[in-house]
C-alpha cells in the first residue's frame, strides 16, 4: 500500500510538471518545428551515405572498375548534403515562425518569411577570407556558413520567437492596418495589412542587432553561441549530461507520460545539430567531432524502443512463465523490431510497475555508457548519418556509421546486456504472480 501510495504521489507531481511544460507555447513551437525538420536532416544524411558508400572512388562502389563511372556522380550527393544541412538554421527559423504564428491565429507561411528576414538582419554580410598566402580579404554581400548551419540554431530560435511575437502584436493594431476598398481581393488586402507590421518588425530587430554590436563589439550570434549554445552542447556531449536526459525521459515514461516528448525540446536542437555537424565533417573528409548524436541515442539507448525493451521481450521469451506477459510479448515483437514499444509500456505494463520500472530506467543508462566508451576507445565509429528512428537494430548501427562493423558489434553487446539486466526482474515477476495465486 505504501509503495502504491508513493507511486501515485510521484505520478501526480510529475504529471503536473509535464502538463505545465507541454503547455508552454515556445516549447510546443520548437518541438513541432524540429519534428518537421527531421526529413531534411535525413535527406542530407543519405546524401552523405551515398557519397561515401556508392560514389566514393576509394571506399564506395565506384572503386569497382566497371562501376567507376559512379565517381563522376559524387557532386550530386554533395549538393544534396549541402542544401539540407548547411541551411538547417534557415529552415528552422522559417518553421518556428510559421508554428508560432499559428498559435497567434495568423495563418499562412508569410510569418516564416518575416522570421527569416529578421534573423538575417542581425547577422553580418561581410566575411574575412584568408588566402593561401595568409592574406585577409574582406568579402562583402555574403553570409558566412556558421550563420546558416547548425551553429546558428539557438540565435535563430530566439530571433524567430521575438520577431513573430512582435509582428503578431503589430498586426493587431488597427492604426497600422492599410484599409483597402471592398473591390480589392482579400489576399491582396491581407498583404497590405501586413505591410507596416513587417517593416517595423524587420527594422526593430535589425536595430536591436546593431545596438548589440555597437555596445559589445560582438554580433548577437557570437554572444548566443558562446554563452548558451556551446556550453549546452558541451553538457550533452558529456556522458553524464546525456544519461541525465535519458533518466528524465524514462521516469516520465514510468508514470505514463511520453518521456521522449518531454525531453524533445532540449534533445532535438542539440542532438540533431550534432549529427548534422558529423555528416558535414564526414562529407568533407575531416575528423568527425561528436560522439553523442541523435543516432547514438537510437543505436545504443533505444533499441526496440524506450528502455531498450527488446531486451525485455527476449528475456520473457527465455524465462517468462506468466501467460499474460508472454501473450503481450508475442504481440509486441513485430512493432518492437521497428522500435515501437507502446504496447509493452502500457500493456505489460511497465507504467507504474515497481518491478519492471527499475530495469526500464536502468538499462538505457548502462547500454548508453557501453556505447559511449566503445566509441571513445575507437572500437565503434561515430555516427555520421541520420537514420530514421524506426530502422531496426543492427541495420541502424550499420547505416548510421556508414558501414562500421564495430558499431554493429557494440549494439549487439548492448542488446545482450539488456537481456541480462531484464532477466532477474522477469523472474521476480513470475514469482510475484505465483505468490498471489
């Protein structure tokens, strides 16, 4: 009874926290925008995958003599990677602008354009280019790559939110609306109504960017990246940071709240940015910098779904004696292969189950640690390709690392470890049922 009472109280407290977090408008906006961005990142990642495994003359299929013509097609894959990953911030700003405008009851895609214009207005359009002779040349009317790729994400999010909130408020001011005759088509009239709010928004954000540079000597990008984004990236790239994020997600799952959705606003900008950086580095033939990425989360901490429940399903098939658990296992195996495990979480159930909740929380922390150290030691390669999360285990490790066998072996080890962790708890579940009977 005391245990049940404690779980009820924990569920109530965390449920209230989850409700408040999910109701925050900016959390909803960022979550929706980055969900929409996933196809862009996957497209760019597969451009890199084809570049390395098909079109590359040294390591890809193009090294085979009768397929050597494939090497000439490599620029196609490079272009796909460039137009997706190198402009990720621009796409994110556009989508955030649209999503926030929807919450403010402003339809259409024009707010996304307002957000992009606002973001571009606070960034410099000059660049100091260093020649081979170590001479600096000032190039004008250009936008440096760090303002469009993942390094600008956090500034982009701030500017998109600020600009659309301002734009939305200005749209509601009757004095700023341009009145058109009734004979003018509604879409033309709406465009003119947005004229002054657009001018004031872009001018206001641009002026703010100018003031920041005049006062500090730094652009807004430099301040946001160095003070906020870079430290957060450092925390998540460390093992304790990613384990804490996973622990929070698992606790929410246990009380019946979608844990991944709870950590998504923090996880997605950082881990998707990390894999985008890896993909670009791999494409350019440079050292791949990041260990912890979105594919790392999927490969080593979510095999079979949250909690690495593929280990639980196999453990039940091996030692499970309860008819209900075995029946749910049979029904859950097929979706589990594709990392869908809601039937397990809510049907077994793991939710509010003090026996299975322990390994459910513990297992991804252990397997994530194994994956991390295997990568640090160089046994497993770092992920360079954003693979869709429903991709089955083994296959996703192979594709995400562009064909690294060490990563595949590491993932197999993690699955075996997950089985060993779940086994004693499955046996306890058997015994509890027998005592009740």
